[in-house]
């Protein structure tokens, strides 16, 4: 009779550990979104016949087998059990004479990333992404605190949805091809501490209270 009891005693810790690992694993939909992003990136370079010579700076660790909370460029919160940070800067560089010349990539490549609603920091700088910034995508990222989209080829205007990201503190859209007037709704970003829009064709002015807040933070 002691053998079944011993077996139960051995099984209980194993079951508990399995449950614990599942609890702290990356949500399936977030892993799927990142793998879809990787697939889109690979498709772009396959079409240019240069994928074999291109470095993806960490995307090699993104695969179906491993947990995405362990992937390069991904920060996972054990508390919220979700991805909070994505460092995707300079992923899409081509092996040209100038190593800093990126391939131009359609902005829709970011659609899977915008589905990760738990993001607090997103860095997609220096990737040669062209096209309009998805307002529908940004609308999902209600927890965003830090957004770095500098040194790309985004065009069109800044989507109004961005001005409703009430936790946003850092926003860099410099060195792009954005145009039009800067909406007065930028004044809704009351927590904003850093704003960089240099290197675009934008008009308009930043509300005084936002400027004062940023200056106060620097001092």
C-alpha cells in the first residue's frame, strides 16, 4: 500500500512544477503574433534574394519550440504574465556597401506586433519601414509608455489614436517623412516627458503645458 502513496508524493511536486511553468509561459497569441512578424520579415528578404546574407539580430532565437519569454529582444513580466517590451531596432539591415542602409519595408509588417496589448515599451527604430503608421494598431497599445519609431520612412500624418495613449512618456518619430499639421490633441499626452519630431515635414506647435512639463523633467 505504501507504493501508491509514494507515487502520489512524487507526482504532486511534478504536477505543481508543470502548472507553474505554464503560468509563467508566454501567452500563445503573443507568441503567434511574434512568429507572424518574423515570417513577414523573412518573406521580405526572401523576395529580395538576400536573406542568406542578412543578419536578423536575434530573431534566430524566435521559434515554435522555445518559450517567447526567453527570446532575444523580448521582455516578459512574470507578474502580468505577458510581454511588456520589444526591442526590434535595426533588424532589417542589408549587407550593402553602407551597413546602415536598410531595406524599405511596408508598415503593415508591424500589424502582428500591434496585437500585443500588454506592451509598455516598443522600439522599432532604424528599420526602413515605409507607409502610414497604423492608427488602428496603436489604439490597441493602451499601456504604452515608451515608443521609438525614429529613423524609418513613415509617411502621411501622425494618427490621432496616438494622442489617446495616456501613459506615454517617451515618443520619438524623428527622421521620417511625416507631413501635415501637428494636431492640438498632442496636448492630451499629459505624461509626456520626451518628444522628438525632428527631420519630418510637420507643421504646428507643441502646447505650452507639454513644453513646460518636458523642460521641468530635464531640470
